């Protein structure tokens, strides 16, 4: 089992920055990838970014490319999401997820709220 704990959400103005953190604990050696998703009120949860736990290969949703960066610290078992140039539409609950395979996410965090004010 793997447990995930997010932190770093909060209130930020349009154009501002936030850095989210996700600490993984438990059987982290079983992990293949970690990712960030988000869900705004009334909308479906959507993919934001992911990173492979071993090699560090990354992927991003088109709507965050050039603004968000996902990176990791394997020693601290932590994945980060640096969010710059935030827009009102970026406001959502952000979830950290971890997967044991290429095609699945098996573990989810409790979410952290990001609010963007104009």
C-alpha cells in the first residue's frame, strides 16, 4: 500500500504561483509513476501532469504546458507541481495520484484546494 499526502494549496492572485507537494509513504518501491489531477466544481476530474518514478519522463495536459512543471525528489519520496502564471480556470481541488503500472493510478491523495482570485 502507498499513502499520499498533498500540501501547498491556497489562495493566489491571477498570474501568481504556487507549489504543490505530495509525499508518498509505504511501499513506494512499487511505484511506476506519479501524477497530478484536478477537479473544479461541476466538472470531471482531469489529468494535469505526470512523471515516471524511475527515469523522470514527464507529460502535461495542453492547458498547463509552459506554465506548470512536475518534478520529484526520490530521496524524500516527494513529487512537486510548480504552478506559474495561474489563471482563474486553474482553480480546483488538486489531487496527487500514484500508479504501479503505465496504464493505471492505484492510489490517490485527499486533495488540496487551489483558489485563483482576479
